[in-house]
C-alpha cells in the first residue's frame, strides 16, 4: 500500500503541474490587443513584460519585504492576489496567475495600471518597442483600425486650453489624464460592473456614451472617444466635470487630489 500511495501521490503531483508558456513578442502583443489593451500602449506593455518576467507565465520573485510577484506581469500578492496579506484587489488566486491562459492576468494588470500607471521601462526601451508596434499593425491585430495617438504633456495642455479649459485647472486635467490613460487616445478599461471606460479621459459607457445602458449623457458614440481628435472627448469630459467635478475620476482622486501636480507653465 505504501508503494501504491507513493505512486498515487506522484500522479496527483504531475496532474497539478502548472502549464508553462513563454510568449513571443508579437504573440503577446496580439493577445493584449484582443483583451482590450490600446495599441498605442502595446510597446510599453511589451517592454514591461520583457523586463519583469522574460515573457514567462510561470515567473515568480520573492521580495525583501516578504511579498511575492507572480506570473507574466509579476503581480504582487501584497495587494493584488490572494495571500495572507488579505488585500486581493483583483479578486484572484495568485497561483492562477501562473498558467498559460493570461486572460485573468491581463484583467488584473489593467487594474494595476489604472491605479498606478507604468513605472517599469525607460523611455529609450519603450521607443525601441515602437518597431514591434509597427509590426503588429502590419499583421493586423484587429479588423477595425482606430487612429491612435499618445499626447505629450504640453501638447495636451495646449489642446485643452484651446478647447476652453482654464489654465488654472490644466495641472489637474494633465494629472488626471496621466493616471487614467497615460495620455493614450485608444485606452480602454473593463470595470468589474461590466461597464467600459473609453479614451484619453476614460469616459464610462454606463452614463456618458452610447451603450446598452442607454444613458449617453454626452450624446456621443463610445468608439468616437478613441480617435486622435479629442475635441468631442473634451466636450464630454467638461460635462462630467460640470456635474461631478474631478471626483468623477479615480485617477484624480487617488493620485492628484492634494498632491503635487504637473507644472504646465512652460507649455505656453
């Protein structure tokens, strides 16, 4: 019986082995795009994954503070997945971040990004990844191509000012956009309630643009918030601000309210 038990344990252990996968760059880029990552942000995501996990779904890392990073995005168990810390903001098992289906990993990584943005890759490395971005477009990540644009701080400040945003509020708007969409016009984010945030201001389809919810207070198509002409997006954002102020955006509440704001004086 001991021999049988040993064999049985070996079989069970082999069945519990997590299936590992190391992604190729273009393969990962397509997977990210198919899961709602804006094409303008793909170079940053690829750069991040390359330096965090070497594209491996089973990568782990023990940190000095006792926490642990899991999976292709190296998601930390102190805040984002289940652990003795108890936070688990992504409502996910840490071990599920180690399998070769990265759908849940992407959802969690998008939540992390929504709250904290990118901080992993240098500008030079990210620029190198632009070559990959071009290849992905040639291969056709999707059948519908939305013209993408990532604004620079001063460029956006001037566009906002030209569209009626007062100079005194520009630092707040720039900070908001930086933490909501990292200045990308094609950014999207799926929320836990099933709604989606669109564009550079991450405008929600539950209330502000056309969707099954039916509110559409801005009288605008959600997809039109993803193009590089942000005139309509600004109009909608101004309407949201007129009703709810900056508190309508978690990016502003978490990272801008009462905190140092970007200086845009040199932009004019």
